[in-house]
């Protein structure tokens, strides 16, 4: 998408035709707005973040604070009920959401940075550099993620940022494959060749053509990675290798509640529901971004 | 084709060897097998710790330990466990047989579901069915495997309470003690498989059906399919003979490459349904800092993953002749 100038219908009054340049970002934004599920998901997701950070701060109970009400079902006083020790589950779920979000967003950013750098260097240089670097990524990919993460997290983990580090240390390999593929295909594109023929330097080609064009795929991948990371983090916490008390995460809350499913089902349903809402909205946002960045792909699919 | 196959097989061997070293080094670096002994209250006597150090080869350097572990594997010896009476090799073999039936059946069900639903949603694109299936697919993609498994387990328990007998098994891979007679034993095993298999299959199917749908749509819009229609073939015939065959080729690769995440899903599923399989073995080994057991588990998992990657490459070569000569 090197051509970013498009004529728009006349909006200004004084002239008959007004041609305004639209930036790439504006185009992407407009296309994103056409994806209804993605827009709704984005609103829900932002609302959820606000609820977790601002709502948790405003809410009358703190997470982990003991109230006199033990094991009460959801009510106005305790929207998500309380556990057997009298802790307000709403506050707990909000804190779990904060930690789970922090882990997954850190994983997505860290893995994307390392993976993109790794993959694009491999793709850009090609040859034996590419072979060696991609074989290393392949090696990481042969290990079942959750097993290695559990092994590493058992002795190094516990706090949320260490868990994030462990997961990111494994996820970058996925990103590097995507980034390499993008760089490889972009390197051969006609507009890169055209730019080179016009006398553009390597730096200009990379900054003006490769990076903006690769940004879409990388951003889409980053979004999806947040969803994957939150599922892995909650699974790890469920197995007992993730975030440990007194910290909490959505996975840990589900894990603690599973024995009480018959007596206090609200403890089980709400954290699970929050995991699903986060992963679901992020997947839809990713889908919308993919369509927005790559309109050609949408046309093929329809 | 033979040369291609031989080349790919030869290439897998160094990958496996390097993977085994990384696994062993990571396992040894991340856990101290003697820590539980040292942290015991009252602490274990020094001579016990010294004896354990020698028994677990901890007095030797990492490389020596690695080579004796790797060499032992060829003779069926997977190294000493922290539980002195345990034999890692035979334990893993038993567990492997338990887990493989869960994974194999779940993958089969997931594949059939993915192909049927993927094709139907592609054929009836933008219909009510398409929207429902797509939404359900997104929902399963967003659902944590353990949460769904716990829900299914609870549904099974409530069903049992409603009918008043143990109609669906919710715990373990076989009754304790196992029933007498081959027929009764097999029935019992199948009864225990129902819920975990459904749970693992549904979690895996979502991504695959989305993939089948996209790949089917792409094929149905291609020129040669239009040509087949133009020369007068029926829609159904074009769909099955020309469309589906081509659309399924990339799916073989995707399923084969997903094996690592299915193994991960099986670990969680087994944990929920309290199966004594590979998943339970891994979790227990990690908790006990049983380095040799954890490394052996990971080596088996890595071997399975590499074997599936190899299979995917070879299958792709068989299904798509262009690959062989590339």
C-alpha cells in the first residue's frame, strides 16, 4: 500500500473539488471502523481496563480484605459474591484482571520486540544467518510451551513480571517466524524495487517502505499474542506454576474456586467469564486490525 | 520423493539432539533435585545428601551428566529419579499409553468436526449457520481449556446425580480397582474417556475449522474451480473433487504443527479429570524437582513434535507435488 493519497468527496464549501491527502493511519482507522465486531470489542475491552484499574481503586472493598460476610452469593453489596473467608470476589476479580492483563501485555510487547528483531534480521540478511537464526527459533518451537514454562516458572516464577518473562522467552519464536515471512515477501515487492531504482538508500527503504508495511502484520500479531498469553498465564496459574498467593490472577482464582463449584459457583464463573471476555474481544480486535491493514485479503475472503 | 524423505529424516536427527541438550540444560539449571531434602524439617543428615548427590550423578559436571543420560536412553534407562524406587522409563511408558489415547481420539474428533463445519460454513457463507459457527469458534478460541473442562466435569457430576447412578465417569482414566475381564475393562476405559476427549477436541477444533473455512473459500474462488463449473460439472462434484481435496492440503500441516499445543492442552485436561497420564507425571516431576524425569518427559514431547513436523513435510510432499522439487 505505498499509494496513500486518495480523492475524497467535496467537503469544503469554497471550492468545487477539494483534494485532501489521507495518511495511512487515517485509512486504516476508517477501515477498522467498518468492522462492527472489532469496534464493539474495542469499546468493551477499554471499558474492562477502566473497570479493572479505576473501578478497582474506587470500589469500597480492597482485594484480599476480609469482610464479615462469608460465602454470600452475588448481591448489590457484593456483585460477584464472597468466598468462604469473606473476601469480596468483585475486588478479587478486578485485581486478577489487572495482573493477568499486565502479564499478557508485557509478554506481547516483549515477545514482539525480540521476535520482530530476530525474524527481520534473519529475513533481511538471508543466507546462513537466516538458516542459523531460524533453526534456533524452530528449536524453541519444538518444546510444548506450557511444559517448559511450568518447569521454568516453578523455580523462577511467582511474581507477575517473572511469569511474563518466562512466557515471553518462549513466545518470541512464533513472532520471529511471522516477522521473517513478512520481511521476505516485502523485500521482493515491486515498490521496494521501484524505490531502489529511484535511488533510495537502504535506510530510506527500511524506514519508509518496509517498516510501515510490516507494521500491520506485527501489530495484528501483537494483539493476538495478548489473547494467547492470557490463556497460557491462566493455565499456568491453574496448574500451580503461575502467579502465587498473595498475588492473584484470573487463573489462580478459577483454580481456587474449582472445588467449591457446587457450593459457591459464583467464585468459579466470574473469573472465567473475564478471561473469555478479554480473549474474545482481543481476537475480534485483531481480526478488525487485520482487515484494516490488509484490504486485499478481505476481498479474497469475500 | 525418496530423496526428499531421506533428506528430511536426516535433518531431524541433529535437531532432536540439540533439542535434547537444551532440554537437559534448562531442566538442570532451573531445579535443584536435592532442595526438598535440604529444606526438610529436621534437615536430612549430610551422609544422606551425599549419597543422593552420587546417586543422581550431581557430583559430575553438566556435560558428563547429559551424555550419560542420553546414552542411557538408548538402553531404556532414563536416569535416576529422586524417588529411588521409581523407574522413569517404565513409568513414562505406562503414562504415554494413557495419554496417547486421549490425544489421538481428540485430534480425530476435532479434525472431523473442523472439516465438516469448515466446509459447511464456507459453502453457506454469511448464512445464520455460518455466523453461529463462527461465533462459537471464536468463543472456543477464547476459552481457557481448564475452565471448559471443569464445566464439563461438573455437568457430568450433575447428570450422574440426576439419574442417580454413575452414568458418566468424571475422575481418573480407569476405575480403581479396574474391572475384571477384557470386555468390562475396555468399556470402563471408554467410559472414562468421554468427557476429557470432548473437552480437548472442542478446544482444538475451533482454530482448525476457521482455517478450513478460509482455505475452502479461497479454493472455491479460484480459476480452476470456475473452469470446472463452466465445463458443466455439478456444484457438489466440484466441491468435493476439486475444492475439498485442495483445501485440505494446508490443513494437514496446520494440524501436525499444532501437536505441541495439543500436548499442552492434554496436560491441563488430564489435571482437571485427574488422569494418571503424561500430564500428571510432568506436574508431579516439576513439583519434586525431579530433573531427569522432567527432562525425559520433555524429550519425549519434543520427539513427538519433531516426528509430526516430519510427517507434515512428507505428507505435504505427497499431496502437493510442487513441494518435492522446490
